[in-house]
C-alpha cells in the first residue's frame, strides 16, 4: 500500500516485521527501520548476523528501506510455496520508540 507524503508519519516510527519459514528454518524478527537504515546504509553492515541462509538472505534490504521512505506500507512482499514462506511487513509504531 502506498501512503501519500502528506499522510505519512515519521520514518522513525516504522518497524519492519520479517517472517521466514523454509524447510525446518523458521525465523521471525522485528527491526525498527531507523536501526536497519543505520546498520545497512550508514554503517555498511549486512544482516548476516540474523542467520538467514535461505532465499530471504538475498533480499535487497536497502531497496526495502527506499520503498518505505517513498511511502510503501503494509505487506511489501510475500512468497509462499510448498516449503517456503517469506513475508515482509512494514508497520507504524503508535507513539514511536522510546
């Protein structure tokens, strides 16, 4: 879903929810978008430390950040097949982070 600029809340109030299930691997995590941006864009790090070794490990996280910065919200990506489920959802945090 696209949110027009005049209706968007602050980027600092967004969280990324990722759920990956492939075979016996089942990973779920939430990351504040500002943290993801700091790690990947500002810090030049990768998300290898999350231990995602399946297809989701090839996701272009910088592109996800750009989509959100330009108004993408809600379920950005879903892949489902026989042995795989990958979901990427962006949510607004009411009240922001403290």
